[in-house]
C-alpha cells in the first residue's frame, strides 16, 4: 500500500509539473486537453472521530486526485474521460476509478446528449463536489454533500439529454434528464458502516434516473433549480448473523424506495456569493436478505456565504442542518428502536463553519476551516460519524479543524 | 481645408483620444463567414459561456485572451465576472465532463489571426487593433425583457475626413424602437461625436421586428479606418 501511495505521489508530482506548462497535446491531428488536481487534507477533532479517520489524534488520511483528457472530434462531438482516486480514512483506499468517460454530442444549444459514464447532475455541486479548488470551503456542507457517500450519487453508466432554452426574459432554462446504472464502490461509506454488523459487499449499485431543471441568468445573477433523483440500490455479499455472530451466509439487500429531492438557489453580487440548498432523501431498503426493512428519512439544508476579501484571500461561512429519522421493521426491529426525535444529538448534525481560503498561487490554495458540530446522528445509515472509529460511544459536540491544500491545472 | 472642417476634425481627434467609453475600448470581431452583423449581449454571453453553440445557423467558437485590458474590459462589460471566476466556471465544466476549456490566446493580434483563420470564430480585441481579415460585429444591448430582432440594417457612412486621417473607434447609442419596428429615437451615449452623428443617421433607417411595446436598446457601432 505504501509503495502504491509513494508511486502515485511521485507520478503526480513529476508528471504534473511539466503539464502545468503544457496542458494539451496533439493526437491524430486533434488537440487533447489534459487537466488534473491533487489535494491533501488534515483533520483534527477534539471529541468524536470523523469521516472514518482517527481525527481526535489528528489525521492526514485525506487525499484525492484526478486527471482528465478531452478532445473535440467535430463541432458537435466531444470525447473525454477522467480518472479519480482517493483515500479518506477507511474509504477509497487508493482504488482508482473511472470517474467519467463520455461522448457528448451537442446538436443545438437546446439539445445535446452525453453517453457513457456520466457525472450525475444533482443540485448545485454534486458533479463537481470533488474539485475543492472551485470552492472557498475545504468541505462542502456535509448534510447535503456527504463526502463519505459520494459514490451513492456521483455518476451513472447511461445517458443524459440536456439543453438550454432561452426564456422571454433574459433568463435561460437549463434541463438535464438522465438514466443509467450506478456502480457504488465497496470502499464507500455505506458498505463500511454495515461491515460492523458482519456484512461484506461484493457488489453494490443499481438503476439511477432523474432530472434537473434550473433557471439562470447567462452572466452572474440569481439561479434557482430543482433536482429529482430516483435510485435502486441492490447489494450482494456475505454476512455473519448479526445476533449470534455465528457462521456466514449469503447476504443481499434491495430498495423498496430510494429518492432524493433537492431545491437550490445561488446569488452572486460583487464579491459576495450566497448559496442555499435543501435536500430530502428517503431510503426504504430491505436488508439482511429481505428479512428487515430499514427506512431512513434524511432532511438537510444549508446556507453558505463566501466573500472575496482580497485577490488572494476569501472568507466563507455556512450553517449545515441535518436531521435523520429511522424506522426498522422485521427481524431486526427489536434491536433498532425507531428514531423520530430530531432534537436529540443522536438524530441530527448541526454544523457551523468558518473558512479562510488563501490562493498562494493561481493554481494552488490552502484552506483553514473550523467546524463547530452538534450531534452525530448515529443510525444504520452513514453521515460522517462511524461507530468503528468511536468504539466508546459518541459525545454530543465535536469541534474540528480542517486544513486542506490543493493544486490543479 | 476650411476652418470649420479643421475645427471639427480637431474636435473629433480630441474626443477620440480622451473618450474612454464603456463600449469604446474593445470591439467584437468574427470570422467573415459568419452571416450575422449584429449580436446581442445575451448572444455574446451565451457564446462566451459555452452555452450557445451557433449563430444564425453557423457553429460558433469563442476565443479568449489570456489577460490584458481588452480581456478585463470584455469580462466586465459583457460577462459580469472576473477572470478568476470565469476560469472556475470553465474548470467546473471541464472537471465534470460537461465541457472543455475554451481556446485562449496571448494577444489581440493572435485573436485576430485565430478568428480570421477559423470558421465561425468570434473574439474581442482592443478598439485600436487592426482587424484585417475579420468582420466587426455591432453589439446591441436591450433594456428590460424585450430583445428585438434586427430585420434591416443600413451601414453608416464613414465621415471622409476622419477616414482619411485614420480616426476610428466605437460609438455607443441609445435607441428607442417603436412597436412597429422603426427607430423612433437615437442618441449618442459615448464615443466620437462625428462618428456618432454618422451612426445615428444610419440607425434611424434600421428596421426591427414588430413588438407589442416600445423598446429601449443600446447598440455599439464600430468604425474601423483600416477596412
């Protein structure tokens, strides 16, 4: 593992340096653009361990990187692909993945199609959540964009139909309709969470389809949008009996319902940028080979503001509000009492955040971010706080310091 | 040359050199194959944000300058965002697979060369840049929600004295369009007053598509003595 990390770091450091000056090359008389990024974070928390890292001792197990290639074949046709790799505590574990790889045929401004592995458009930032250099914040509001669950919504193997329709006013209406198959990494948050109960996935994923509609001004100005995402999550693997922990048996689970509604808005005025989103996520999952029904109802919203103080310094702040209700029916119901009182720390996470972002160079920044977190919302669905890293139980409040640096080209 | 004419030319030269109007410091250029002579701000924004891919049936390709006065002026006037914001906008497209970084060149001369040699290309350069091999587009700015389609365009007659002395520039006009599409009123907002007078005479002959109400529009008209 260490050799793999060192090799990756070496290739990135020595590969990226010349690319910073030469971001494109020619192949079969076509210009191929090359872009990439690398980011490294450090997280310290005073109480609960966070994001599958041993953060109470300080952890630097927060690295991600990507590299993409794209070229235009004709005026209307574009091809591209991006590779992605990350290590976030126990997640990712340096298993590289094809982030997206697609052919994009744009017939008109109002009609185009992307096919292949396509990033899922959901809310303001789902498809760009990995590119922290685009944002003031080191971590996007975790209630709406949980980094430990990125694989659950990030991309699908299928197609998007998209376009932009000018309205009579000066606004545009942009739409995206998509459908495909989603493949979840077994090194992501949900498989890791339920591994504590002895379940080990060999495969996880399913159908994903939905739509996004947003009304926006062509230049800076207000943007309002709505997204809907329907998913099916089927998993297969093995498990030990959660009660007796005796012997293994084939494990499976599937969705009865799995949907997300997201409403969002953005406004930029001068040096000030304001964003807000509301996400409701309902997951009705038959687990333990159909013996138990686990219903999770997540409601989250945030309000964020970013202000450019100087050319190289930005200040940001957000409040992220996350509540979770949970009901378990069937065989395991006696062991998982229902959770409905969202005022309890075990059923919510309220996160107040303050960030300073320094642009050291045009392509290199450093962020200092303070989180003041109340609650840990521990149930059978992940949200950043995992019992595996907190074997002695959770404390109601956690303060966190996140330092993150990254560069891109 | 008689005295009044000399005074007029001198005045025009003073005005030209001292006026740093909002639209007068850059001009929008396009490959000659592009049919359009006029472009709205909304169309410009769509093209330069990668949202609009064609203009009057032809594929268009925007070209940016890496930096400099023309670049900053263009972003401020038409896109309403800083160079950094624009880069982040395109990076978001690039890294999510929704688009690619646009063509970017280093100087006005390179923009002109690219636009001249690339079918459907459209760019911006400083007002004083020689624009041989490309066409200059008139930019129409609409106020309110009504954008009127221009049906008949009459080119202004270049004032002879200014042309002989290679005095050019861009003038900015406020135009009121009647519901029937005729130009009801045109007045100079910025630029050389002699060129402005010529522009007003031409614009008063323009004809727009009819609409239910009167529309106020701002247009910029370039005068290039090198053409």
